[in-house]
C-alpha cells in the first residue's frame, strides 16, 4: 500500500496478557517511529528506529514494552503483562530519515486492556 | 512544564479566521510542525516551518514563528466546517518530534 499500515486496528485484551502490534512503513523509508496517544492527549514518543537498530528508545515507559525491526522494514511493538493504563492508540510513523522530511503516520492500533 | 503548550479549545464562526497558538521550549528545534487529527483518523501533516523562517503561507494556512519568544501560530483563513479537528503543534527534538496536547477547533454556524 501507499501509506503506513498498522495491524490490528483494534485489540481488546485482558489485563496480564501479552500483545503484539505490527507496523508496515512506507516502502523505502528507513526511519520508523512508535508513539502512544491516550484520550485527550497528544502523541507521546516511545521509540525511533533508523534501519534495524533502535536509535532512541528513551520514551518506552518501562521494561514491559519492547519493539523490534529485524529486517529494517516491518516493526513489532510488544507489550508484556498488559495493564489497564496501557489502553491507548499506538501510532506508527515512517520517514526517509532525512532532516525535515515529512513523517507519515498510520491510522493507529487501538488497544483496550480490560 | 510541558515541552509544547497550546490551549485546549477554540471556537470560531464559519467564515472567520482561526488562530491557534503554541509555545515550545527547545530553542534548538530545527523544525516546527502543525498536524491535524480528525475524529477516528490518523495524524495528517498540515505544514511545517524551518526555524530560520518567520512566516510561511500555504493557501488558507499561515504559520508565524517568533523564535525569540518560542511562539508559533497557525492561522486558518475563511474557516470551514471541514476544518473542525484537533490541531497539534510539534517541535523537532533530535530525531524525534514532540507534540503538544492539541487544540480542538469547533466551528460555529
């Protein structure tokens, strides 16, 4: 597809379960970002990949959150032992990685922890 | 305080101009952005301005940057019902973008 694709679009899970959220960036984009947006808030930075490596993971809230991008394209955000406070929209974005280049966002994955 | 601050709500009559204001903290930010988010939709980049510019105009949108005061504004001329959305101000910080909490723009008939 032409844009950033995220799956699933909606996920309801029970507290304590493990969740994986997938992001398919725009073809050729080397930079990939994960953000989290809670209700009534702006997007909050989680992690940034340049290629396969996590160039900046300073936004991950704790060690229950982990993200990978093994081949420099698709990325998976993994959340262990989910808590109700993890409920949010998880947004993925990609860009060419050049300074000032537009960052394109996907539609997000809505996660609800019950 | 927050890195990027903006007022939460703005109501404007259809046809009037909307002005959304934002303040940011990082004087080394190279780029400043305005994103639009419609209900249930993703973030759409509206416009951005390089930090060495004072103003940028793009059709109905005008961005003003006061670097000394770290103040950014977005003016939407001839506001239409389709402009109803949340507008996020954002600053570049290294390789990432830091967002404000968003201003909800409500259009009055």
